[in-house]
C-alpha cells in the first residue's frame, strides 16, 4: 500500500473519497437528465443492494453496475462509463452545477492574493522542527506530496521551526521553488515545493440569478428538497 496515500486519510482538510463522489455526482445528474427526473443514483444503489446483499458477501464489478444502468434506463451506458470512469476528463463544474440552478462564486474579488507566498499546510511545534497537522487539498504542499505527521526540519538547507516559518517565507516570493527537508517515519527526505499565492476567498456554491423551472425541478429531484428561496 502507498503510505503517502494512506496518510492522507488522516487529513482533515481532504476528502479521501472525493474522486468517487464526483463520479457518483456526475452519474446522478446524468441519470436524472436522461430520465426526466424519474431515475437517480439512488435507484442504482437500491438495485445493487437487492442484487448483492452485504450479508451474502457477494461483491459486484463495473460490468454489473453498467448492466443495472441499462436495465433502469433501457440503453447502454458504456460510452458514458468510458468517458467518466475509465478515462475521466476534467469535470466542468459550471455545467454540472448549472443543470440544477447553481454556480461557483468567489464573490467580487480576485481568487488569490498574488504577493504573499503560501504553502497550504498547518503545523505544530515539534522537536527539531514543525509537525504537519493538515495539508490543504490542491495546495503547493499537497501537490508536492506532503502529508500530516511529516516533520519539517529545513527550508533550502536552513533550519526552520513553526514560530520562524513565516519569517522564512517573507524572504521568498510567489513562484520560488524551495527544497524542504523533512522526516517521515524516522527517514530523512527532501522534496522541492513551488510556493503559491494565498487564496483570498474560498469558492462557494450559490444560486444562479434566474433559475428556470427545469433547473429547479432537477434540483428538487436531485436533493429531494425544494430549490432555495434565498
């Protein structure tokens, strides 16, 4: 097992099931759109539960899921599966959210502050350095492969502690590539890390300006709740 992947399971900032959740979300919306709101991902789950009850210990394969999809909708989902599961392309979240009358908003400001360097981890003081307690998904530290419990000891060959780390960052600029020395399970390692910009506003999901009746209806069928009034 890849230890770095296992370690990320303890990361409070990241959902280790994110990729599977996105595919499930894509499939849910696709089923609702395909069936005019009559069939959803819940129906797939119910069919799988009936056909492969957990108490029997009988698992299922991708082919079994595709067979259920075909039975529920009356047509093959092989092409959809190939595009979204076997070789997934980047997800168009604007289009996905737009189908249910939602959008991603960064409010009315830039997505980042371009002047101050940022790595995207949280840390506590530790003997000989700083111990990571969280690594934000998509951050420079995440992309470099750092995980909670890594103990950072040096930045470009200079010893660093938690209370002196901000000072070390001020000596550098966004886009600089630094060498980070750290311990992972008593093994001394090094990685390079490209400093990023501090996110100014976290994205949030909001309503579109004028949702159509179709968007509202799909939202209601998707979440089994009324489209928000505000």
